[in-house]
C-alpha cells in the first residue's frame, strides 16, 4: 500500500518550528528543501541570511509525495533546492525536470550507504542516512559548501553556524551512545514498521527488525511480513515494538498482541512536527526517539 501523499508546505507553521516561510524579499535568496528535517538543518546553517522553505509540510510521508502546480510555481522563485538522495524522494527527478533551471544539491553525497537486505528493495541504499548523527555532520558540511557557493558574502556566517551546529550534533551523538548502551544485552533490538533505523542501529549496536523496508513499498504490512516479525520478536523475547509517526500502527499493534510484546510507542523519522509538537527540530527528534526506545525496551533515561 502506497501511503497517500501530503499537500504543499509553504505555511506559517514552519516559521514557528525554526524553518523560514517563503517571504517576499529582494535581499534574501530562497532555498527549498524536499522535507522538514533538511529544512531545519539548513536553517541552522543559514541563520538570517537565507529564506529556507520545506516543500512538504510537518507530518508528511515524503517518499511518494505528489507535488502540485503550486509547488512548481513557488519553486521557480528559489535559488537552490536541497534534496536527500539515495532514492528517498521518488518524485524529485520529475519535479526538477518540470521545474527547469533551479540548481539542486544532494546532501548525502560523501556518505557510504547501508544497503537494504530484504524484499523489493534488496541491495538498494537505505535512504534514511540522517538517522545517524555522524552522517548528519556530512549533511551539514554539504549545506555549508552549497551556501558559501550560493552567497559568498555570507561565508563567515555560514562557516560559524555550521561549526556551532555540528558541535550540537556531536553532543547529541555522545549522549545517545551513553544512553542506548544502558540497554540490557538481551533487549538491544529495535523493531519498527519501516526499516528506517539501519544507520541508528549500526551506530549504537542494536539489531534491527521491520515490517517493510521503505514506506513507498507495495504491500506494506502483508501477512508474510507481519508473521516474520512476530516470529523474530518471539524468538528474541523482544519486550517492545515501535512504529513511525507517518504510517498507521495497526500492523505493529498486531505484532505486539500476537508476540506478547508491548507497543512501545511512536518514533519520528521522515518528518518534524510543528512548533507545538514533540519534535520541532532534528536534534529533538533524535533525543525523543532515544527516550522512547529506552522507555520501551526497559532502559533508563
């Protein structure tokens, strides 16, 4: 089942969550990003020198987004588009082909991907590279270089902002490493709906199980997928399972019931919330997910 796409962002809620709204300004250039997490990263590097706008809105399922004519109209006023790459935005090539001459930068350039190991996407790169704080440092450096090229007069600002933001990412990485290491050895397994946590589980020494590899896959939550995860949870005596905020939880709720595990809660991966939600920034997303995993699997915050 392909998740139903969301509508255009470009709304005031993003301004409140640290991502600039597309304001009419003759002084600032506008940078578009394909989703909210990239917008937050970019805004931290841009500071006040650039307008940063996410095409998709908070809470959107970003893999199969269907852009609108309004997206194209708004994008033609942009000076640059930042995308994730690694096959994440299935719509992006068509979008840029229709858009024309706006340059784009792929923020995963330089990252060694983890390949998907099962199902229809076997052998293809897992696109959720930002779920590793170490990879996020590469995103930030790619953003910094892109902004210096776009606006050379702002280089000092971009360099300083990127340095300060990278220090915050490293601090979150160190904290997550310590916290997740507190999990008992027999509970170091992360079970989710989408296989979006391969980089996080690699960084922090957890095993990984999931219902489907990528949200855009046909047949999400099939009986075969559900049975496979139930068997893994039973065999590993895994105490809790999780699902992501942008997809229905019913398949994983069934896993929890039939495997005798708890449903440990919702994790955030593909999208931030608005300013009033639990994960208005990328760094709070990482910490919120770690707290949920720790609570679900029995570790201590």
